[in-house]
């Protein structure tokens, strides 16, 4: 049985890792050569790009493209992981904020700026992912990374929460974005929901559900994969 070659877009469910999705794809398609582009945290949902067979050769190219996310920030609470899955380490009253005041803070995070990757990230230190060190209670020095926000939008404000959309570069940590917004406002914050909606030219609206991936036949899932030629045309290569 030949490998399926190309790219498969999957809409990841919450409470699973990106590697869980890869493992299910390998089982359904009956092939080992499956990778993914850009780790999504267990809490997050949305677009996960799987590379299949010869498609794994363009994995780095696809990972380098810009991303779009929508999510929710909860003001007033900082957590150990900068998201709702961590333990609350600081709690402060949230000031009465208008849409304009939130937008003025978001505007400070437009364009180029540096982010320090969180300890709960997939970046490796001496070959070990930081999140594994974090689980051991260890913290290591992380070098700030230059990131870029191309566009943002405040979509809803219902204190202590607000919903947002952000278009950002590779290597951008949305949980850190939420954390730093809270620091700038002065009351602290964490990321309480996250969904990846786009990556490069790919959109979550074109993805198959995790249920379809898990319960579908090899043929039905393979039919939803994009060939390498289709991917090249879409990307304008």
C-alpha cells in the first residue's frame, strides 16, 4: 500500500495534543510518515496542518507562514502557564475598561516586538522540550524572539473577558500575548480560549473534523488530502 502524499487539514478538538492527532492520522491512513506544522496546545482548537508522505519535505516551509487566531483573554488573573490550564498565581481587581482603552493597549502590540517564550512551549533546550522541564518544576533562561503582529481586532468586551482576533508571524505565543496585555493594563491576565483559524493560505473552514479523521476510512480521509501540486498552486509557488 503506497503512502498518501500531500497535506491534510484537520480541525483539532480541545483536550488533545497535536501528537494525538498525528497518531490517529497514522492509524487511519495506515502509514507512519505523518507530521504536523505548528503545535497547538491541548486547550486550543482549530487548524492543524498534517503533512503526509512526501509532504513532510515541505513541513518547514508551511510552518514558516503567518497565522490567524481568535481567542479570549480573562483579565485579573495570572496563571503559571499563562492560560486557564495553569494555577492562579495572582488575582487583582479589573478596572472598568472601555473598548477604546483595550484597543489602545492592543495597538502597543502591533508590528515588531520581542516575546520571551513561555516555559510551557515546545521549544527545546539541550534537546528537551521546555514543557517537559516545566513539568519537573524547572525554569531555564529563554532568549526573547522577534515576532510580528500584522493585524488585530477586539471582537467583544464583557469584563473581565474580551475576545480578539490576531494575525501574527511564526513563533508567536498567544498565551504570552494575553499575559503581556494583562501586565500592560496592570491587573494581569491569562488566555482562556484559543482557536487557530488560518495558517498561510489554509483555513480551518476547509479542514476535516477530528471525528471524521478518527472514524473515517482510509479512502475517505485520503480523498480530503491536498496533493503537493494543489498545495503549490494555492501558495502561488
